[in-house]
């Protein structure tokens, strides 16, 4: 193919891509108006079918009385709720509502009563990453794997932690959403939760990769492969050059 | 420039080639000096592991390239032969060797020596028989007992007593007998379920106050820590071989290679709300062993 055709094809592709992205952006901005609805209306429209109009639960979904703000905020901010249908597996999606709407919905759910844990405020400043890492390997790594990629359970799975914000991580530890058990003050005190959340935030979600290129965090096999091919290959070439006779 | 070429060429061509090699080696050594100097400066100015690594690599690499160039181009090239002396033995040496052999053949006729050797072998054999007794079957009950005693408090791995209030619904805590935090035999998983879903079997009715259940954390298959708890399905999972235990049904195995249920720790709650054990586990913990009944 002649050079100038390839160049023009590339240009056309570029224009199409930019056009598509603009369309997507404008489509997203058009979704916003629903934020103007009041939380009670949204609750009745999206949640009450399964959880009941006053949060007492139905045969399709559990009660929301006493779940606490932490649980409601976790489920809504991770996009796990609302579900399209009660049989749909609960997994992380793009949140269905804006942050303000989620906060209003969480407050609305709290009006059903029963108390429950408040949204935690993890303090990452001054947290001990070393202790956090030890706690992570003791309490979390069995299910979420030591690198936080998640793992398979029995007919269930532990999700990856890469998308979990500090508040969401602290909420999950506190309330134990879904399959996950709750880690109360006997298992982890507040300081330990802070250390743990800091470890997840700084060492799992944003590792500093002091060794240079992380190779997309593919893990030891990829690193070994690169060391084998580039490292050993380079050494072989050098050995050949040293032993060369003129 | 090939070897044959330089040999056939005029001496001043060789001299020119050697001068080029000398310049190349000198350049490599100077590069080493420059990189080493830069390394010292970078370290002095606060350091940067990546830059320091690259500079150290350049310095050592320059030194190496210089040495190899020196060795290949400026030092005499082989191959060089050295004559060896004659390797065959003289007639006198052969006779001496023969004499030695004949002397060794007479050792078998020395009776004192032979019987002493037999005594040594017999004694050693008898001594080996005694440690065999140590392999015997009596483990003295150490395998079937753990540190748990009636009334002992449940503590976390850092020794804090576990209260009922500190374990939320669907909660999980790894617990140890007080005074034995970190004990491998005594470790147990404490979980809290809705008391409404509990239907304890006969003899275990008062083992799970307020929905709190404790089971040995040592898998009955291969002894791994059974630390994964699926709160929704009330199952404890072993990460090693995926054995699953139903904690609502005496932790009987429902999946995987484990054949025995996890031993249960009978619990009670004292006046201060602290959890205590009613006694040791319901059966010996961990995998089976030779005389486990």
C-alpha cells in the first residue's frame, strides 16, 4: 500500500475515533437530569420493588432496616445496587447515580430506622503500611489474593480491590457486604482498619514500582520471562564477544 | 581486520591496528572514570537508585570493555604449547608397586584385626536398634489435646479477650486460648450467625450462645488454615484444596477432599460479656494420623 494512502487512512481513523468519543461524552452528559428527582421518588422507582416501600424487605430482597449508612453507601457507590432483576449477580458497575443522589438515598434509607454502622472515615495520614500489609496477608489475602486481584470461592468470587476507594474498602471491612464476613472491633480495631485501608490504597492500588517498569503488573512469570530473554540473552552475547578471537 | 590479514600485512599496519585498539581501551576506561565520577556526584546530591544503577552499570561496563579490548588486541595471542615430561613409569617403580600389592594381600590373615573389625560392626548395628524404639506409636495424647480448658477465655492473636459486643453479625475473628495466643493447635475461627438459622444437634444445644460458633481453624484434610468464610452461604473454605464446611451443620465437609468435620469449640459467655470455652474441641483437631480412631 502506498505511503500516502496509509497516512490518509490513519487520519480518517483518527477523526472517526475523536467523533465517537465526543458522541459518548455528550451522551453521558445527557444522563445527568435524573439527579433532580427527590431521593424518595428514586427509592420508590429503583429500590422499593425488592426492598419494600419502607425498607422492610420482600421475598425478592432483604430488609434495609438496621443495615446502616455504611452498607447503603457501599452498595450504591460501587454500583452493585440497584440491580436490574433480583437474580442478577451483584458485581461492581458504574454507579447509577451521582454522588449527591447517592448521599441523599443513603440518608433516605437511614430514615427507615434500626441504626447500623455510619460511613467510616479512614485516616490514611500517618498509617503504618508495614502493619497494614501484615494485616492484609492475615485477614484479606486468603480470598482477595495477596496482590488484591481477587479470587475464586465456592460458587462465589472475591472481587478485585483495584477499584475500591479507601471509604469503600473501610465500609466493606466494617459491614461485610454479600459473601464477605464483617470484621468487627474484635478482629480489627480502628487503627488497624486505617493501616489496612492505607495498605490497599497505597501498595495495592497505587504501587510505586521502585524496580522500574512494572510490566503491567503481570506478575513474576512475566518478569522472569523478560529477565530470561533480555538478561540471559544479553549475557550470552557478551560472553561470546569476550571469548572472540581475532 | 582478520588475523591472517595482519600477519600478511606490513609491520606498520599492525602498529596502526594496535594504536586503534589502545585508543579504544583508553576510551572505555575514561568512560568508566566519567561514569564513576558522575555516580559519586549523584550519590552526594541525595541519590536516585535508578540513575545510580545505570551509572554503576556504565562504569563497570566501561572497565570490562577496556579489559577485554586489552586482552584481545594488545596482549600476545595463543595458542602457546609447553612440552611435558615423559609419563611412563620406570622399571624400578613398577617393581615397587608390585611389592606393595603383595604386602596388602596378607592383611586378611591377621586374625586379631579381623575379629576386632567384626566386633565394631556388630556393636554399631546393636546401637542402631535402640533409636528404633523412639519411632513407636505412643504419642501420649499430645495429638488429641489442645491448650483449650474449661472456662478459658477466647483471645485474639494479640492477646485481647473477645467480647460478644465486638463481633458483629456475619463477623469473623481468629481466636486463641488465653495464654496461648498464636498456638497452632488451639487456633479457631469464631463466626457470628443469625441465631434464627441455628438448629444445633443433640448434645450441642448450648455450644453456640447468641449465634456465636467456633470451629478449629486447622483443616481436617491437610492441616491448612480454614480462614475463608462465605457469610451468605455459611461455609468455611480451605484455600489449599477447596474443602468447604457447613458451619450450620457441625462443620461437616460439603465439598473438596476433607472427610472429617471441623472440630467444634463449645462456647459460653461470662457476666462481663467475654467469650469462654466450655472445654476442648469436640474431637482431635487436624488431619487424621496412624492410630486416630
